[in-house]
């Protein structure tokens, strides 16, 4: 048994960022991770063949690069080995009529492509991009502040002061709109609308879900303004750098250390018990980077002492699941729509708003979508070091899928456990790519398919394969994340805090919850 100031359950990047800041402030910290490696949803492995490095979860590290944590510790992270690979050709979509649209950080390239679809949309794009920094100030302030009535009031005041009443209402409308409402208001071309709407599907914002418009807006404008970054060699560059900084500051990381119980005394968290029976004491803070449902009756066997909190944690809503298909390839897909598509970090196969809405509805109803939405990541187009010379990896995210399969919208796969049907479903997804890039099948050297249940097996926070650890719909975001009254990483148990994607400001690699909590605990 050892004594620490702060103990962390799980080595996700939020916990590592929090532990690192506290360790640098002199706290004695320890992180306990059930897996043999840190990183949770940010891991890179040779999942198919030797020499082919696949990002098993996150690939796009723009949120980390733009985070407050990175701004504060850029030099230290770099010294600890952090390296990004910048992306100029960020995302694109291919369409059944053989056309494509894509966003590159060179605005002239984006606008030239837009003009092919609609001169009006091209002018709108320039106007939106020109106004982005003014809008982003408020959105980034909101996303980068602890969630409290006071912070919200501060953001609203600043917004009103800078933009006046009607400008502030425009921002409010954007925050509340569905992707379709905002896209229909803003653009004319269905191709352009579909290309942007695909970003809502990275979360759980199908085109008609209120509160989703901000994601297509932010992602497209941020990519237009700053480009994108992925990790040099793999997304795990951020995890290795965080581990290096943490251990250099005296922090400890224990792997293969499954936390079975958070120990409490008189309503206060005092330590942990591992599955093998070992116990450790935390004198100042116990920080759980877990899914809310893992607390009551599990890590807290007798509950938190607050029935309302326990019920809210049990009822925390997860989003539909994801399947990941990792391919080792002889060459990148030959997209028929345009040779330039080989340069893009992401190619979406998500041809219309209606198709995305239908896919989401099918997944929520427990059906295997007949036509899933595909996010095809081409990391080796940007960072060839991830594969042997001349070879490539493909990162295929299949959105959105049920955790429990009750039927098949296409009527060809008999419902069953994901272990039995994942390969058949992966074939359906790959056939969609093949349709847009004939010859892919002949280029495949190796393949690894991770079903929604495989994702959860690797990381229990991804409940049912929910890659964002909890729906981000308005009723579970902002002051409601993970539950009303507990948006400040607090719990009813003194000294026990919840961090990670399930907490404000939500999923992604921005280390927001971890760093904001660390600053609060350390007093800066
Ligand atoms: C397939 C996929 C693709 C994604 N793509 C992107 C992307 O491109 N860009 C982006 O910004 N975001 C992406 N995301 C989202 C992003 O990766 C996550 O939101 C983020 O990494 C979550 O970090 P976290 O700190 O909450 O912890 P997690 O990454 O969820 O890690 C939690 C850790 O806690 C451990 N743990 C849980 N319970 C216990 C226990 N009882 N004892 C010990 N250890 C425990 C787990 O094993 C895990 O290692 C993606 C996610 C997935 C799954």
C-alpha cells in the first residue's frame, strides 16, 4: 500500500494531463490503468501487420494542438517527444454522381471547388471564414471555461458587448440549431451541405438533432483557418509525451492495474482497491476518468450517498456505437471522383443529409444500417512513417451502429452477437468504399475489425462502442454534463471527481476536463 496526494482511475489523456499539471505543482500523483498501455481512446498499434501503425481510436489531434494544456506546456511536451504532422487537405466527401467536394487550408482551393457547385456558396464561405475569428472567440471561451452559471454569464456578457443583441442571438441560434437547419439556412448546394454535415456524425448529431450545427461549423471553419494535425508516427505521440512529462515530474503510472473499488469513509474518497486486492490511499483527491455508469454499485459498491446522483449516473445516455476497420494497404484507394482525394486526411462516404438521418435512425432502432456513414482516414497520405515505404494504412470509422443488433435494415445479415457478425458487416462497409474506389480489395494486405463491443472490451468507457462516452445532445451537455449540479467534475463524495469525455466539455482530445480540474485543484 502507498500513500498519494492524488490517485487517478484510468490513464486516458484527460487523467494524464490532470496528473501532469498536479505533479508539476508538487502533488504526489499516481495513475492506475487496467490495460498494459495508457491512452484509452488514443492508442496506436501494429494492429494488422508488422510495420503498419494504426490509430485504434482518435486520429485527428487538432483539439489537443489547440488546447489550453498544449498552449501552456508546448515546450515541455515537445521536449518529451510530442510531434505533429500538419494537414493541409483536411476533409472531403464523395458522391454517387461522381463529384467530390473538399476543404483545404488554402482558401483559394476550397473556394474554387465550391464555385463548381454554387457561386453563392463560394461567397458565403469567404464571408464565414472572414468572420470566424470573431465568432470563435466566444465559442472557444465557452468550451474552454468550467461549466457554471457564472462562466456562462461571463461568456454571454462578452458576446453581447462585442456583437450586440442581434449578433449574440445569432450565436445562440447556431448553438441550438440542428445541422440541417443551419446548413439549409446557409448553403444552397446539397453536396456542400452533406460534406459539412458529416462532422455531426463524428459525434451523435444526425442532421436533424438540435444543438448539432456548431460541430460542422467549427470543424469546417477551424480546418479552413488552421488546417488539421495528426500525430507524427501515430496519435499516441500525445500519450507518450504526457507519460514522459508526468514521470519526469515524479508521477507514477501503474499498468495492468484494474481499479475494482473506490474506498470511502464518512462520505469522503480515501483511496482505491485494485482487482488483485492491493489498496492505495489518496489524501487530497481521487479522480475517476470513467463512464458515469461505472460509479454507483460498481466502483462505489454502496453508491455515492446521494440517490439522485446515482440514478443520474445509471441513466447517463450513451450514443450509438462505432466500428473501426483498420487496413494495411499496398496503395491508397483510387477514388474515381478525383485523384486529389488521395491527399486528404479524411474522405467521408456520407452522400446526403437524408442518408445520414436514416443511418442514425436505423442504429438507434437497433438495426444494422443498410448504408453506414464512413469516415475514411488516410493518415499515411500525411505521415508516411506509419507504414513501410510505399505502403499505407487506412482508418475506417463506421458510423453509427447499435450496441445490440436486433435486425438488419438491408435484410441480409441475421441479427446476432457482434463477435459473430462483425466481419460480414465490415464487408458491407468496405463494399461502399470499393464502389467509390474500385480495386481497393486487391490492395488489402491485412485487416483488423473492431466491433462496438471490441471497443468497449478495450476501454470500458466506450459503452456499447460509444466513441464519445455519452450523448452530447443538449439535454446532456453544458450544465447537464454528466448531470445537473455535477458539471464541475464534482460528485457527492468529497474528494471524488469525475473527468474525461463524459464530463464537460465532452469528448475529443482537447484534455479540457483534465486540465480545468487540475487548475482548480492546484489553485491555478
Ligand atoms: C474510434 C474512436 C475515434 C475517435 N476519433 C477521434 C478523433 O479523431 N479526434 C478526437 O479529438 N477525438 C476522437 N475520439 C474521441 C477521443 O479519443 C476521446 O473522447 C478521448 O480520448 C477520451 O479521453 P478520456 O480522457 O475521457 O479517457 P479514455 O480515452 O476513455 O480513457 C479511459 C481509460 O480509463 C481506463 N479505465 C476505465 N476504467 C478503469 C478501471 N476501473 N481501472 C483502471 N483503468 C480504467 C480505460 O482502460 C482507459 O484506458 C475518438 C474515439 C474513438 C473511440
